[in-house]
């Protein structure tokens, strides 16, 4: 139920901001994807997973193991909770979070900053919002977990900038989460 409230709240914030700023959806660079956009999605997914591995490895070498998301903790006792999250990641989580963090936050910051500071500040906001999920998770360092989320957010911000289409980070984010939940499910149930 809290996920529903979170996404309804996110959409309400997006709607409020669009109204308040007098923006149309085109201002968020939301358009029908092209073949080029599909290449950005595939490349972005490869970069997201590679970045996850690299960042996690570096943090562990520094003695800062990454903690688990609170959903992972819940799934240890009931792996079935992960199954509906797989399609929801693609259909809801990726699109709603990207509408909010890249579409609204990133676009608003871009009016005041150059590209790199815009991507970095939007990624800080993205990571900060994930604090409760990692604070309630298990093991590892919350700070290390937020570093990972920040870096992944920066990759999503770069995808938004370079593709020029909000659909690209929305799909990449959703598929990334879906694959993560599927792998988590298979690990817990002994499928991997």
C-alpha cells in the first residue's frame, strides 16, 4: 500500500509542478522513442549494471559494504513479494520516478545550472529519497548504499541528457529494477 501512495504522490507532485511552472509534457522531453533511443536504453542498461558492479566493488574494497533495500529484507521471508514488482518496475516505478527526478527535478535544475551540476544535484535528490529504503534494509552501510543510488542516478541523468528523451531513462530504470528483482527472487528461491 505504501508503494501505491508513493507513486500517486509522485504523480501528484509532477502534475503540480507542470501546472505551477506552466510546462507541457514536451518540456520534459517526452516523445515517442526511436531506434536510436532503443540503443540508448540497451547501452544504458549495460552501463547501469556495470556501474553497479564497479561501484559496489570499490566500496567493498574501502570497507563499506552496500546494504540491502528494505524490499530485499521482506523478500527473504516471502520471496513471492518480488514477483509483482517485476512488471510494476517497468510499468510504474521507472516511469513515475523518472518523470519526477529527471523530468521535473532535472529539468528545473537545468534552467539554473550547466549539465554536469544538474545531473549531480538531481542525483543527490534521487539518492536522498531512497534513504528510508536502505535505512530499513539489512546489513551494510547506508551511506555506501546511497553512494550506489547516487551513481546510478547520475547514469540515468546522463541517459536523459544524451538521448534527449525521458522515455530512455524511464525504460532503463524500470528494466534495471525488474532484472534486479528477478535475480533476487531466483537467488532466494534457489533458482540461481
